[in-house]
C-alpha cells in the first residue's frame, strides 16, 4: 500500500499539455494509426475516461496535436527589418524543420489545419511578412496558403522513413530506371537521371523556394506598376497586391 501511495504521489498530474505531448510522441513513434484513446490512457497510466475529461473526442485531440506542432515553429527567427525574400525563406525553412521532426503528424496537419489561437501564431507571422512587403490582405492570405502548401508538399516526399537517399542508393535507382527507358522516347528524363540529382531533397526544396519567392516578388512588382484604378478593378476579379 505505501508503494502504491508513493507511486501515485510521484505521478505527474494529468493536464491537457501532458496528454497532447504524449499523443504526439505516440504519433511520432507509431503513426496516426497507433494513436487510440485506450493507448493514450495506457501510456499516461490513467483511465480512458480521464483522457476524455480533457478531450471529449479525437477531433479535439487532433487540434491539440496540431497546436503542439505549430508551437514548435520558431517565429522569433523572423527579422522584421530583413528583406521580404529573406523573411519568407526563413519562415518556410522553420516550418519544414518542424515537419521533418514530426513527419507522422503531417496527416493531421493536412486534415485539420491550425484552428486554435496557439496554432495560428505562425500563420499570423507569415501573413504579416506578406503584408509588410506591400501585398494586399487577399494576396497575403493567398501567399501564406501557397507557401504552407509548398512546405507540406516537400515534407510529403520525405514522409517515408525508409527512404535511403545515400549517393550509392540514388545512383543504383537512377541506373535501374535508366536501363528500362528507350532513349528516343525519354531523352530529357535520361539526361536528368544522369545528372545525379535524384532525391536531392534539400536542393530541390531550395530550388522550389527560390522560384516561389521570385514569383511573389514579380507579382508584387507588376501590381505596383498598374494604375490605381486598374489595380482596384483587378482586385475584384482576383487577388492582387
């Protein structure tokens, strides 16, 4: 009996934060399919009903996981005095780093998205980067969505934990694929495979990010060259700065 009392006394009190971080640890280790209320209660050493007291259903728990992941994005790295392109790249890389740390949580982020005030802090920061550069509210929102979708898309590529991107494996995959392709039908693909860039995921992400930034900069420059009246009418037919 004393041992049971001591064990109960040493157990951390159950809180929303403890539940969420335990749930995220389960998702990190075993994927979203591994997360059940029963498993969560077992890992917390509490009853399932105790978990339901804090989270009435899985949707609420998923929102908590999304908030926990989004809270790891380092918004303090944003330097409001830096140029737009530097700020946007910093924000995109910070989001990618967090998704790389929690690849199994990506499914929840895509399905639910940030809905709580805590989860929306990085969203506010990213929209602010576009607004500070001179984008309209509509274009700032669109820019945030496109940037986030680009980062999530890049994260999906590395979701497979068994992907071996070593030089040896990359060359072997490229060689095996190239050997099956007729040169007259796939000259460009064969040329690309021979370049040795297959699965250079970081390099590809940086190319995509640079292209994205240049596109945003060009859109903003084009909008600034338009007469005020034309710009207003264009805004009605589609977002434009």
